């Protein structure tokens, strides 16, 4: 049984703040600071370069990858950490295209995170082989899966609305048509149960600084289905993806299995913070996390809709079709979010009009939801957002 009071106690949560933006950046696990200090002082400080062997730094990307594999339903030994999510998207997409090189269509949807689409556009331009990025509405993806599609690249949970795709159903149809799948789990890992093995997904990628609380810029992960592990050719043939990096051969030989998806030197300090954050996940059951998330989002929606008729629900009303976030549309959404932040309720804004709130049961409870609803009602009903100071856009929204 997950003790959510115990998990909440493991986070540093600033006094007077209700943090509803863990879908963008998770808060600091209290013991992450000590873990990083230990790595910096006792490993980097005392071991110097011998830490690669003595402290096991070289094995960190796969060891931490196995911890994440448990949360996303992946087989052990088939997830590796490193680099940014955009890099992992590029790797997965390029390898997937190579597995289906007689086809030229990449299928995605308009709810995908723009960076994924940018990486696809860049890869298409670089390959210059007539590939097409076909973007359809989220609800049209299933019908758009045809025999001419090479790769279906989908973010499971829409970053703006929280709308959730049915991974198992879409993957099954994709495979019926010979399509290779790439799933982005940026808004899924740590938010909803995932079963990559059960869905028979081909590739998956994701970040770790949102629901997994790994810290700003925390390393991303990539998953490769075991049947592709030794067939997927890495587009980024980095030194640490070589079969024998310390033989210093002049020609590249991809390592076996998931190791070939490594690129450069692993970010040891960032991995230490993420590793510490994952300790909290050892206290949880993902099904119970999901059940609590649904209860919190339902409570939030009911409260906001009762008090704020000027806000329109932009997320699916059916919790089964919604991730662990709730979005409301409002023409002055940016200003409203800034006014809420000034009152201690931190959400975020996504253009053109989305006020976005994330719910992480590891540190958000019913009391937080009720308090947030009361503050949102005050800000909206009394138009506290209608001030020039709240309307000037910052670099990060």
C-alpha cells in the first residue's frame, strides 16, 4: 500500500506554495542534495578518474535505466540513460526508419510536442530521400495508419490537453500494417501505468525531470524492443555506443543490445540526482499512484468548474482518456497563471490559451487541491489577473 503522506515528506516543498507544475519540472527530493554531495565529495573528490571503475560510473546509464524500466513496463536490460529527450527522439526515429527503409512516411499528430516534430523535420531534411512528415489530428491517428507509413511517432499524453492515446491499440494496428512505432513518454512516465512490453512497442523515449523528479536537465531515456536490440542501427555512432570503446578502434562497431544507443560520456552528477529521486518510487505502486491521480484531478475539475464558469475544460472529461494533468482554456490564460503564481499556486501556460495544472500524488493531496481551487476562484472571480504586471511574457511560460 502506497503511503502518500510518507512520499510527500520526502520532497522539499517551499512553504506557502501549492505546486501543480510537476508535469513540467518535479520538485527536489530532499535526499537528492545529500546524494549529489556524496558523489561530488567522496567519488569525484576522492576517487578522481578512478571513479569510473571504483564507483561504477560507467554502468550508471544502464543501472538507472533498469530502475525506470520497472515504471514503464519495459524488460530489464533494454532501457539506457543519457543525453536529452530531443537526442533520444532523433535516435529512435532514425533507427526506426532504417528498419523500414522502403517506406517514406512518418506519421504523427498535432498534439505531439513540437520538438519531436522539429527533430523529424530535421532528420527528413538531412536524409534528403523524399520522406514525408504526415501530421493529423490526435483523433485521426488510428485511421491514418496505412501500408505506406514507415514510422508512427506519437507522444502518448498530449502536453497541452492531457489527452491520452491508447498505446496498445495503436501499436497493434501499426504492426498489422508493417509500421514501426516510436512512443514519447515525456508526460507518461511516472504519471500513468505503462506497459511497453505488453503493448509490444518498438521504441520509446522519455525525459526524467517531470514526474520522475530528476531535476532540471535530467538525462533522458530510450527503450528498444528486444527483437530490435541488435538490429537497430544507431544514427549517432558515439564512442560509448561502440562495442569496445577502450580498444580505440578507428572504425565504429555498434555495441550489443541497448548499449549501442549510448552516445557520449554519461552525466554522472545528473544521474546521481535522478537515482536519488527514483528511491521514492520504490515506495509506490503505480496502479495506486494512478488511482490517486484520477481522484485528485476529478476533485480539481469539479471544484474549478463550480467556481469558475469563465474557464473551459480543455482536457478530456473521461479520466480514462486523460493523463495526470488538467488544462483549462481562457483567453487571458498567461496573465491568469502569473496571478496564481503570485498567490502561491504554480501551474503553467501553453499557447495560445491553455492554463495547465499537473497532479503528482507523491506530493499533492486533497488539501492542496481544495486550497488551490479556492485561490483560483478568487483570482478568476475578482479578475485579479487583469493587471499589466501579469501580462508581460517571460522567456519561460
